[in-house]
């Protein structure tokens, strides 16, 4: 690993490198979106080149599709792959129950569909994404363009009665224009500060007409691999119904593949 990496990039890259070892020959793999997932795509590409793995990747965004092709991965649509063995993706926040806030990169809709169509979802993150209570990171929701401001107002009115500390709904923009998702929709970021009941909120949001999906991932993630800038990794595994935490001191230059 390059000694020039910042602590945050070290944390992201070692989490990604650890995660790709869970990919086995013949697997269909969901490929997440974002800077941590970009590391994962590169490391997966390395494994394909070096070990001749026969895998197919299903990208969760156009950006990831481009990265995957550059990394030499064979890609397919979700409908071509039908069901996936594993999805590896990043997150914006995760709590002790492995409930996530995702969508900082605007790909939450495809990410949720792909992760839900997978036997296993592994999340990779730098340790700053770990929170006691979800909600400091604005919760993204994907909304259709028609009636955008009306949908926003309905969402704000609904949030007023929810167990949250704030209820500002801000249309995401880029270059002063509404951000457009791969699905042609827009993103509204909900500044809630603290989410008391994620399950209730997720259900209520998806009942507002015009809301396509929200960025709360509940009972979807099986494992979080969390990297630290000093080279340590924590693995929180819910796949056998228990919460386990292991610490693996991989060191910045160590061959962490030997630790699994
Ligand atoms: O949900 C996402 C994109 O929609 C990303 O996984 C999330 O924003 C984390 O990104 P990064 O790895 O760059 O911190």
C-alpha cells in the first residue's frame, strides 16, 4: 500500500481490501458506489487479474460501471444476474444494529435494490461512519421530478410528527441545478439530527406519494468492515445472528489477505 495515503484513505482502502476476500470464484457480486467502493472495485479487479477469478459484477451506478470496466471486471445488469451472492458497498452512517444511512453519493435506490437481492451485504467504511444514533448525516430520499416541491412539503409535514430532532428537507443541487439520479429522479436530504425510530421513519417516508425510496437500510446489512487510519480493522458480523467484533491489526503495509 502506498505510504502517501491519508489516514482516511488508508482506513477506506484496508476495509475494501479485507472485504474482497469474501468474494469466491463463480460469485455474482453487487458493486457499491462511492469512494470506499471504488477501492473495492480496484481490489476485486486485481484479484480477477491475478487469480483468474470468474465473477460477474452488478454495478449500483453508472460511475461504478465505468470503474468496474476499467478494473477489468465483467459486468451485468441485475436482471441478467437475477440474484447475487454478495454485495459490497459503502455507507454514510451505521449503528450497532447495522442499520445504515446511505445515499450520500445519490445511488441509494439502486444500492438498496441490489443489496436486497443479495444473499449477503458487506459494508465497508472508515470508522468515522460508526454512530451511536443515526441522523447526524442528512438522510437522503429519492423523489420523482413531478410535484417535487409538493412532495418536499408533504415530507416536512410528516416529519413534524416523527421522533427526530429536526425536519428540514433540502433539495440536493449540483452547479445550482437539482441533482439527477441514474434513474432520472432528484434527491432531498433530510436534516434530522437524530433519528429515534428508523423503522417507523422508513415506513412513513415510503408512504408519501412522490417518494421512491429512502436511504435507511434496515435488516439488510450482515457485516460491517470498518478501517482505522492506523491500519486496524474492526469486523461486526450479524450473519449468524450474533454480534461479533474482532480486531485485526493489519498494519499499513501488511499482507492483510493472510488474516482471513
Ligand atoms: O451510499 C453511498 C452512495 O449512494 C455511498 O456508499 C456512501 O455515500 C459512502 O460513500 P464513501 O464511501 O465515498 O464515503
